[in-house]
C-alpha cells in the first residue's frame, strides 16, 4: 500500500489561480483555528459532511471544481492495496471532511503531527482520516524548503516538494510535518488547501455539523457573510 500519491496540475491554471485568489482574499483569513504545531500559521477552515457539501458549495461556489477533483473516489485510488485496485472494493467512501486553508510565512513551518481534527467533534477518540489531500495553491518563486515530510513510526516514507497545482493524497495515519521555506521575500507566503477525509459510523456522523466555518477573523466577518446571504436571498 503506497504511503502517498501525487497528481500534477490537478486543476487548470486559470481555475487554480481563481481558487487561490478567492481563498487568500477571504474575510475569514486570520490566525489559524488549529492549535499546537499550527500556531505559526494563518487561514480558516470548514467542517462538513457528505450531506453538507451542497451548502458549502452554495456559500463558496469557487470551491466546486476543487471538491469535484479532490473528493472523487478515483483521485485517491492509488492509495488502496493492489488487490482492491484490481478487483474493486466495497470500502465505504469518506463521509466527513475537515478543509483547512494553510498559510505559512517565510521561516515558518508546521511541526510533526498526525491529523485528527475531527476526533473531538465526532466523539471517536482514535479517529484519523482515511487519507489527507493537499493541493498547493502558491509557493514563492525562488524559495528553498517548504517540503511536506511524511513519516511512519518516525521513519521517513516520503517527501513532497510543493509547487502550484500539485495535489498529494497520503495515508491518514502518517505523521507529517511542513519544513520552513527560505530565500523569498519577507512578505511571501506558502499556501495550500488541506482536506482530511474521514469515514464515520452513523452515530459518530450524527454528532458532526453538516456544515460549519471555523475562523478567528472575528464576529464582523460572520456578520458580513450573513448580510451577503440575506442580500442574495439565501437562507
């Protein structure tokens, strides 16, 4: 079973640029809602379920092409054992997701960890994603470093060097870290969109909100979003 797979140019350049501009220009961008090793990062996040995906896409239509690409079952098919790829699988599809915009300034990184963001909300103490998907939106030109390092039991199993448009899927139980990047302007940022993809039983799934925004941008950002929804007739 492969620890990770990659896809080059997962989105057409025009779609990638539009997605990047919409996310980086969002009113919800602030200090990361994640704790621990993410304290040096910025961004915002969504919790959503399979049923809540339509709400997410209605509120943030610029995410539709991205979600269609990243959540498609065939996109991460290469992570399955070869027997499942050859003979097919009855493995249930992911039904809950944590989608996080991750912004890092020069000299900043993310320490070693295993993604388990939905453990608390789901009430499943040992929950980890089936797999994690990372789409790179931006990497400063001329920068050195910034790689995604993957480990299993503290042993290296791979390293992914970021470049815009590259999509990587990796096994959700893997430790990973993001190395700092150097050699770019002080105001440049490394930007990626990270989707933790989980499979939960019905009782755990029922504890999750179908759709929720996580942001530390402050209440004003939520008021602005609510006004927009009212103005456009959305409820």
